[in-house]
C-alpha cells in the first residue's frame, strides 16, 4: 500500500535533476538555471506538469538539469515541438529554452510563428551574441564587426534585435533580464509564467569563453545603474545612480530622449510613465541602444489576447458539443451508398 | 446530324459490352472533375465495378484553351471486376481542341470522340496547335466522331432559367454528362439529387444544370445513328454482398487514421503544410473535429513533423503527411523520433520528382528515401497502400506499429492512389481490432528507456505522470539509465537494439501471400503500392493465356515479411514492375541476393495493363 503523505513545500533544490551540469565554469547559464529553479519553487509548479523543451546549443542542455519533464530536440525546432506538446495537452506548463543562434538563425521561422500564434508557453532566449557549442562563430545577434573564427576580419552583417523581432512578430509579452540579476530574473520568469499566451523573455547571458564581457558596459557593478533602465508598469522611466535621469518623448519628434531631472526645468512629471500595454512605447524602448541610451530591462510589453491552443480546443469542443458522440461508422456511410445483395 | 422527332422515343438497340473506358477532357475550368465524379457515382449505383483516374494540371486556372491547361478524368467500369482505370479510352469527350490534341493518342482505334464544335474556333485550334480543324478533315478517320455544338445546345437548354451567359455556359459539362448517360444507359436521378442539394440556395442554377443534363440525354435519344451501335449497356458486376460507397485514397487514409487512433485509444494529432497532392488529408481531417482530432497547419514541413513529435511526446498519436520534397525537409526530425523512440506516422503521398518534379503526376520513387533516406543507422517501419480503399487498413496498421514499437512509420501512398476512387465495401468500425496503448505509470525502477523484452519497445511515460519526470533527447542515451552517454559499447548496443526492434516487427506482420497464381513457378511479378491494379489484371490475362505467372504484392516494405525470401526462391524468374528506376528491386536484390529484374516506368502515368502483359510475354515467349 502506498501511504500518501501531504506534499511538502518544494524548494529550489527539488527542481534540480541529479545530472552533472556540463556548462563551462563561470557560464551565465548556471545563474539562469538557478533563477529558474527558484522561480518554480516560488510558483510551486508541479514538476510532473512542467515541461522544458529545447533545441540545440549550450542553452539547450538546460532541460537535463531540471527535475521536471524535458525534451532536448533538434536545432531551431523547439518552438514547433513545444507547440505540438501544448496542443496535445494544454494542461502542461511548457517552457522553451533556446539561444540566439537556435532562435534567430536556424529557428527564426518557428520563433516568428509561435509568437504570432500566441501559443500559451514561455519562450526564454539566452542571448550571448555568439555560437558557443560550435566554438565561437558570430551569431545573428553579434554586433557589426565581431571577430570570430568565421569572420576573422569582423562580421559585416547587421544584427537582429531579439525583443524588437518579437514585437514585430506580434508577441503579446516581451521582457528582458540579465543572467546575473538573481532578484530581477525570477520576477520576470514569474511574470512570463503568469501571462496567458506566448511570453518572450530575452536574457542577456555572458559567454565566458567566446564572448566574455559582451554586456559588461551595462551589467557590471558601478556602471549598471547608469546604463540600465528597469521598467515597471505605472512607474516613471527613471534611472541612474542618483535616480535623476529619465526618458521622455522628444518634443516635436517621434523619438525618445534622455533628460536630467532638475536640470533645464525638467521635472519627474515630464518623464514618460511606463505603460506595458502600449506597443508603440515598447517598440521605442527595445530599440534604445547604448551609449546614447540605457538598455531597457523588465516587462516591456504585456497585452494578453486569446491563446492559440485555447482557440483550437474551443473549435474542437464546439464541434463535439454540436455533433454528439462521433461515429466513424456513420461518417463512412455518409454520402451516396448502395447495397449489393 | 440531329435526328427527327419521329424516332425520338424509340429505345435504341443497345449493344451489351463487358467493360468501357471513358475519358472526359476539357479546360481546367470546365468542371471535368465534377463531371467524372458524377458519372462515377451513378455508375457505382448501377452496380458496375469501376476504377477512376483524375489527371489534372498543376495550374489552378491555366490559360484557357492551352494544352497544358487540359484537365481529364478517366473511368473504367464493367460487368467484370475492374482493377485499373483502363489502358486506352473507348470514348473521349473533348470539350475543346486542346483536350482532343492531348488525349487523342491514347484513344483506341475505332473509339468514339464526342467533340464540342462550339469550342473548335480558329483561336482555340491555333492555341492547341492544329493547322486545320480536325473535325473537318479526315484526320479522325480511324475514329467515330460525334461533333455537336455543345455550347449552343446548352445555352438553348437553359435559356429559361435566367442565368447570365457565363453561368449558362458553365452547364456545358452537365449537358455532356447527359449525353454520355444516354450512351451508357445510366440513371440521371442521382445527379439531379446531387445538383439539388449542392445548389440549395440557388435553385435556378440547379434547375439549369438539370435542364442541361436532360437536354444532353434527349439529344442522344434523337441522334441519328448512321453506323449503329452507338448506344450501349453494361450490366452489373458480380460483387460481394454488402453496403458500398466509392472512396478516394485521401478519404480512406483520413478515416483510417481516425480508426487507428480509436483502435489505439489515443487522440489524433495531425500536422501538415500545404503540398500537392498531400494537402487533402489536412483538409479532410480538419473537418472532423468532432472526433477530437487536432489539426495544425504548420509554418513549414519541419514544424509540421516537429509538432507531431511533440504531440506524440505528450501522449497523442502524432501524424504528418507530405510528398517527397516535404518528406526530405522532415528527415532530421524523423531521425529525432527514431532516437527518442516516439510513435509517429509519416505519410508520403509520392509524386513525380526529383525536386518539384511534376506535382500532380504520380510516381513511386521515394521508396529508397523511406527505407534508407536518413543520416546514420536509423531504421523505421515502412508500409505501402495498394489501392484507394487499402489506404484505410494501412493507416490502421501504421498506427498499430508506431505505438506498439515506439517508432516512426512511413506510410507510402502516391498521387494516383490519393485521387483515384473505387467502390468500397464499407467496413464495420466497431469490428476493427483493438490495440489500446497503455502508458507507463509505475515509478518503481523507472527510466525512459526501459524496454519490453519481446518488442524491445521502450516505456512510454507521458508528461503529466507524477513520479516519472525524465529527460529525453537526440543525444545518445545509456541503455541502462536513459541518461546521456558517450560510452563506445553503449552506442553499439543502442544502435543494435534500435535495429533489432525494427527487424523484430517482421515477426508481428502477416506472412507474404500470393495475390494471384501459385506458390512457386515460372515467374512472379512482385509489386508494391498503386501498381497493384495493372499487375493483377495483367497476371489475370496472362494466366488465362496459360502462362505460369503469379502476382505477389508487398504491403510491408520494411521490415519485409519473414517468409518473403523463401517464397520468392520458388520462382524461376522475378519481375518487379515499379514506377521508378528500380527501388524495390534494389532492396530485394540486396536483401536476398536474388536475380530479380525490373520493369520500370517513370512517365508520371500509371502502368497500362498491356505494358506489363507485353513485358512478361517478351520474357516468357523468347
């Protein structure tokens, strides 16, 4: 006989699998897996209903380290696999784990469609602006001029901005965070989880071997506060060590500008208030680039609408409620038939 | 040419014929496929056996009057059993010069041409490449020609229904159908019922079409028959008792998938991307949501197969369908399903290739792709349907093998099977063998690659099951724990196990039988897929001539039936007719070291019976 004991509260450790983690020492992925385990513990997500689906790349090893269901699939296709999982069983809580090459190069098409369809899952893109597992080639998010084994003289093709791409695809939830932000990252994961529909999260992730310090200009202690804008719904877009810098619409133009509160008559009342349901504002915020602007972090856009899996299920349920019990014999006998005696 | 009213009501002297082949041909916008479909229904209801072959251009509306815009529909029906759509038409209905140009070469000598003179304008003749009007010279002297202004007669017949000129002319096909109904003594009522139902909201269109059918029929009654024998009758065939319908391969395949999901007690998930000629499976299943079927039109072929694998992972019966080029795109994902050992049914409605090839033309040239076409040692099961109706059983069998052996199954159909129709004795869905899947739920000693000792199939534990949380992936895994493993001995063992699992299916499929003829003898014709009809009919004819020839038709392409080697060993000669350059042939020769010979055709058209008969005769009578 099995004796059922009342379930104890799960801790972050309970979401860690027994598998040895094989990322390079110091890789930003360690921090992300830790933040995820913390998030699931906070949410008390049932491990048996939680599924991590990944493609190929360093990030894609992630599911092996989670004590939930996990599927390490093929390069670029995690979004498609996950769509099938979610359509087959909408009760499952599906997380897609991917990298910049996996999501935006080989898997760009699937990312576009999972976002536009609004499949109810969380899509976490670890952006380290490099191909790590294949030893350091430049990626579709690498900055112009990136020197790599395949671009010894520097890359000559313009990078894609993941959050901007996501908004362009029609994503209803777009957020950003940083691997090392152990307080902010779980908050963003929780928001992504709460959102009904496809939640897109770009995590700035440091590759210690092939692209070390690529984000240090806005993530290092000492410079972070002056170079990050952490957005919160309903709060003014203020940043800086002294909390004296703000973002406002440039008078007479459809563009943003940085202002200093208390100078030239600028008050905090002149600064834009973050409205995460405003897509136009989100589009401007994700395009802010250093050094002229801080990098926008947090939930940049959240505007829920009907989920794809929900709508698909509704059509099935409607057909079932109309027709009564489906009868294959009746179906095969519909239309002209004849009897041979 | 039109006869006088005085003889109109006399029943013509009808000549009894055993079987007839009619080809309707016209512009792709002429409603040829509808005409053929109606003639098929009516003929089925008349109790004849039949087979059909629609042949249409890839262009949706090719420029009117051009040879590449010709659409055709061939039906072969008779009072004996009918196995093919027929070698050479007895009757060609040509609604324009291009239709005559393209199809005349196939018509048998002395065959009947029904031509619409209204469409034989200078412009259309030129477009079709005629210097002179063939109806006006003696170029058709080998045939009997009924040349009528169908367009004018149709307009006359429907003038009271208040249609526009364009709408009225659209009834041309029904006028022609009426005439052919008269020629072969068919009942008009089923078509009237169909028209009334189809145009329920526009009764004037229904009435006009009915008037056109009647006018065409009346024209036949009053036609002056100068050389006699224009009107025929075809008696009902000897057919096993039961309830029948006509079915296309696509319908049978779609219903078979539903039957397979019911048999395995799994929900059906079907994902596809539009591709000719496989899209119709997606169309058919998307209308059957009441069966709980989830259909997903994916963004591409890769997403289609990947979502089906995801659905199988979550506990559904994941199915995807495509045609050769689309299957090529799915290949990597099929390898994943082989590696993680998940059930998956991949339907390949083959078409002429390579590359885009001829999308609306048939071929069976993806057998090597199905059996061998993946990176690494990646075996899966391959089965093939032999006729439109056979698609039903084959789909059920694919679902059984996929779930029992936790493997992808490639189901081979082709463009001919998909679109062709035949009478089908409707099976009883409640009598279909039950093969329910039981998911693994026991956490004791669980790992995802625990295997059944007999089938070598792994445990299927679906997400949502408490205590069985596990990770799978395309990286090699340990035989004994399911965790990632790069151990050399382990990879050998896993590769051997995956192969042994698929090989073992041979013990779980029926022994190969002889379709027609004897176990052993002078020659076996070994076929697979849609060549069944022409091979079988050819063997019938050859055996009636006293030749010691037998027909063997293989459903299970991989693994091959366990007794096939010894069965084939009993024949002096083996001939393998295929619509490719010798793919089953290569498999048989490599597996069994047999001196088999190929008979190959890759014209985008099915084999003619005569082609096979001649090939066998030339070998046996030399």
